C-alpha cells in the first residue's frame, strides 16, 4: 500500500467557548484530490488552519505527519517551506500591487546586491501564469482583473513556493460557472503533475467531479472517509447533517392573503453613467404569506432592483411607484424604507449586512435602535434580552450573544442578518441570496425560518441564483433579464427549462 503523503492524527483544538475539533483524523494519499465536507461550523477551516500553521504547534493536541516525518509548524512560513500552501476563501492579494508583485510577495527574486530582479520576476511570473492558464500581463494591477483570475493568481503564487499540497478553502464560492469549471480543470491538471490537493467545498456536484476521496466532518469529529466509487450526494449529506435529507426543502403550505407590496414601472440608471438603464420598468406584486422568487442570470439587475427599491441604495435617476396595502409609500432613504415596513437582507453579509467586529447583540439591534431607546440612551438589558430570544428562536450557534459576529460560521452569520431584519418587524422582507456560501443543513434551517415568516403573514421576496432553491421554496417566480421582467409563473408550472428560457430573453434591438 502506498504511504500517505499526509496524516493528521487525533487532532483536538479548543477555541474560546467551544471545542472546534475533537479527535479528528485525516489521511491523504500522494497525488490525489481530497475533499473535506461538512456543515458551516463543523471545523473544516479550523483543521486546515492547524495543518498550515495558522494555529501553531502547541495550541492543539495531536500529531501531523508529512512525508513520514512528524511536523511542528510554528507559523505559516514553516508549512510553506515544506510545500504545504493554503489559499483562503478571502483572497490574500494586495489590490494595488501588480500580478507579478503579488506572486512573489514575501518570496522576492533578488540580485546578488539584495535588490529585486524585476526582469527575472516578470519572466518567472509569466511562466507561472502560463501554468495556471492565464495570459494576462504580469505588470497589470490586481484590482483590474476579475475574481476568477485572482483565484488563479493565488494558485500561481502557491506554485512559486514549490507546492506539494495545495489547500483550497471554498475556491469556487465567488466564481461564475465558467471560472469554476476552469479552476476545477486546473486542479485536475496539477494532479497530473503530481501535486496533491485538499479542497473544502459545499458544492457537492464539484466534489463528485474531481475528488478521489471525501472526508466528512460533523461537529468537529471525523464521520467517515468515502472513496471515489462510493461518493454520492445523498451519502455526503447524510454524513454532514446526521440524517437523510429526502426533502431538502421543508414542507410549505401557503396561506396567501391581501396584496401587501406593489411596485410599478420601477426604473434605475447606473450610478456613474446615468444614460445606462440597469432596472427597466420593473413591476412586481407580493401578497401576505406569499414567497415570491426573482430568478435571473448574473448581471440581470436583481440586486440592483432590490437595492434601488430599498432606500435608493443603488443607482441614479430612480423612478416608479411603490404601494403598500394599496397606499403609495416613499422609500427614498434606508430609514424611510424601514419605517414603511420594508427590509432588505443583502447578498454581501460580510461587507454590508453585519459589523463583524461588533457582538451579536449589537448587530441584531442595529436596524431598530428606536425600539430600545429611552431618554436618548439604549436600554442595554433589553437589548441583551432581545438578542438572547433571537439566539434561541433562530438557533444561532454561539457561546453567548456577546461573541463577535466575525467569529461565527457563514450560516450563523446569516441567521444574525435575518434576526436583525425580523426584529425591525417589516411587512415586506427582501432576501438577496439568503443561502449563499451555506451548507445543506444550515440551508434547511434558513428555509424553515422563511416559511415561518410567511406563515406570520409577511410578504417575502427571495432573489437567488439557484433555480432548485427558488422552485423548492417559492409560491410564484418572476424572471428578470437585462433589467426587465420577462415573465412570471406559479411554482406549479415552473421548470428550470421554462425559467432559463425567460432568463435569457434579450431586448428587441
């Protein structure tokens, strides 16, 4: 039997207030693509941080054996010197430096006089970019290339360090389908060159495509390692959540009442170029207890529509009418939109949805401080009480509401965002990509919360890039293309094919 290139034996790691890893074991064969699956908060990223030296030796229990030798990494440089390189979900590139400068940052090619050899740096950068399938100019700044290319630059950077094991944390989370396919093909290409990869992903179809084996982690423990021939989505899901998810979407019986929201001829232009129409005479309705979906391809204008509606947060020359229960309302500012009972949960929770350095308590109360203010001061005890109620009702997994929100997993952060807007007591709740970057178990919980809100008589508008999700949770779906509504259909008549046809309808030119 081939000796494993990597073994992690009985790894136990405690973070403040929680045991993140408990006796985890991982075995990786040389030259294979090894996937790690698990719910948000299961401990996948923590395990990789132990391996790459982010958590140094001594801060965890257990042993790391690499190429038959026991390793005691003091920091990231120690693991990189051995050829173990991690690419985090949040890319670690400097926007203002060139591609070549980013590739060799901290690893500069110098002349014998100690100065950077720019000619050699550019030449080597070109070779590395060719290896990852990029023909961009190495002198180009990172800010001028897309996320898909940035991901490839990160891999080129790893290759410059003579990588033996490449760790990729959610590498395709922010990529479109074409960039994702290119990246997965590259991982398989590197495998052909003898490079071992460890990939953390929620996308089970990607794992099935490229992984030779899959280790499932649940609640900080190793559940099982599945070989390629035995890998199936159902088996991975069962391992991840501890139960069969025959129904990935909870049962939903709608009780639809009066019309709550009506938007007529909503138009918004580009914020910088006011001649460009981004949202083009959009008209939609949403009724009490109804979950309305908005489907569209990337760039169709879904988020732009929602943001321009919610306090004119996006766009210029915005026009159109908004009615709530038949009465015209104004939504010119965010506070005016909230006051009129409209809430918008953004797709970018880390940048716009949450203050990551603040605690859970403060994030939940942020949009509704008026409810907690007495004589100009926030009632801290009431704020604490409210936050705890939401922590229990939304099943937010955290030791306390005083924990920083940035320490939570993606699924739990999303629950904090939802709590914030539910506490503002809206009549209309617009959810933009509510389950982005969240595992199947946490998704089920979010869907249950959405159903509960609809049952309370709220009008829910869901924007999602995942058609199965819209078909699984919505009562009625609008299709958006090039900023225009191209059709609507009840979910009983909707199919992925019918929706895609509407989503790709182009304007008559």
